[in-house]
C-alpha cells in the first residue's frame, strides 16, 4: 500500500515538512494500529475483513474518542 506522500507525489525535500507535522505522525500511528487490528480481526473471522471494516471497527473500539471518554471517566 502506498503511503500518503507517495500516493500524492509529495515526496522529496519540498514535502519533508509534512512528515514532521503532528497530524501526519498521529495518522501514521493510527494507521499502524488499524493494520494490526485488521490482522487480528481477520484471523478471528477466518478471512480478510478489509481495510474499511477494520478502520471503522478500530475507531469505534479504540479510536481517539474512546480514549478521550475513558480519560474523562477517570476523573469522576
């Protein structure tokens, strides 16, 4: 799978700033987590569940909103 910078032709010195942004680093981390989730869930299901299903399932179960809600619940 091509990365963002390769897919949109943003590689080279003119795009190095992009890879250093917080947004890009967070997306790379989330992407790795979703790929791992996809692998685990596909193994459980016995077939490849696909990127979209894995991404949606990961967002519901482990995504940023779940993390934020868990942190808010700690304070009460």
